[in-house]
C-alpha cells in the first residue's frame, strides 16, 4: 500500500516536471512590457501667453460689482450696470482675482515688471499647482 502511494506520488511529480520544463526554457517575463505603464502618465502643469490667461475677476469702475472675464479676448461687461469695456481696456480696470481653469480655486498672481507693464504677468494655483505665465507680448 505504501509503495503504491509512493509510486503514484513519483508518477505525479514526474508528470509535473514534464509539463513545466518546456515553459522554463523560454525567456521569462517581459520586463519592458511591465515598465511601459509608467511612461503613459501626463501632467497638466501650466500655460503661457495672454490668450491662455486664466479667467479674471475685475472690478467695475462705475458700480464696483465683480465682472468675470472668462477669456482674455472677451468683452468685459458688467452684470449689474450698463458699463461695457473691450478686452483692450483690461489694463485700465482693477484686477481682483484670477480663477484656476483646472480646479477653480482663486490663484495667487503678480507682476514681474510693474514699472513697464500694468497687467498681471503670472498666476499660480495653490490648490493644484497649475501655473500661468504671461511671458511674451500683450498681443500674443
Ligand atoms: Zn457696473
Ligand atoms: Zn488649480
């Protein structure tokens, strides 16, 4: 009885080896295919130029209401009074804040050349790290 079990066991082991052996002769797992997943990651970390400026909230010089100018080329129309301004008048109006186009947080903004330009030149979002930089000319 014991001999019979050992013979059976040996037989199973032998069968297992015969099946596994051909697979072990291959090249093994493909390491290139496994690491390729990492390279697919992309991050949206920022934009440059006036056309890509984040949405701005300006103060109406007539009634002091907030005016949201979503795009840098949009007209600036006060939602409360009849005041209307073209996008070229942006530097004449008081900028209250810029809104992050990614997560809609209020951005930290500032100027790099306050003596030569009277407009916002950079903005950073503290929420998602999105950064906008004016960089080129106003007409860009
Ligand atoms: Zn107004
Ligand atoms: Zn953000």
